[in-house]
C-alpha cells in the first residue's frame, strides 16, 4: 500500500504540504513508468513488424501503422519531458503554482492533469489569445 492507494489531497490541508508533494511525485513517476512501458512495447512491435510484405497493399498498410505508432511515440516523448519538468518543479518548490500568476493551481486540476503549469483561468486566457492569433 502506498500514499496513492489511500490518500487524496484536499483543500482542507495546507497547499503543497509534504504529503501532497509525495502524492503528486508518485503519481507522476507511475505515469512516466506506464509511458515508458508502452514505448518499450511499441518498439518491440515495430521490430516484429520489420518484415517484407510481398503484397503492395500489406506493405502500405504496415507503413501507415508504423507512421502512426512513431507519431504516438513522439507525443509520448514530449509527455515524458513535461513529466520530468513537473518532477523538477516538485523538487524546487514551484510545483502546483501557476507560472503566469503565481497562484495555486486547484488540486482538482492537478489531480486530473499533474503536469499542469497554469491555473484554469490562466489556461483559458492563454487559449483565447492563441485563438485570436490563429484567426488573424
């Protein structure tokens, strides 16, 4: 049994106390381990698939599958970098605080998205600005 099995952070506690930091640290490490395991399985699958297909359609299908898996793997690599950055923020004490406002990010948001760097409000402002620039 670990901290994750019987504990959920609540707003009744001091924000980012030691127990909450440990909870999120374990959550991030487990998530990273899952992604690394999936990546390992993807690599094994890609190596198994590395065969010549005499049929052109089979070869095209295999190449498409391979491209999709490689794109997914690239997304996983980027996600691992975000998890590592979150773990560093846990170490330096800035984890859980909005990069834009310095205010605490809600525990509910952090539980759902432990790599979050912006509060919901700051994220919404960021997305609105992004949409304005994209629409121009």
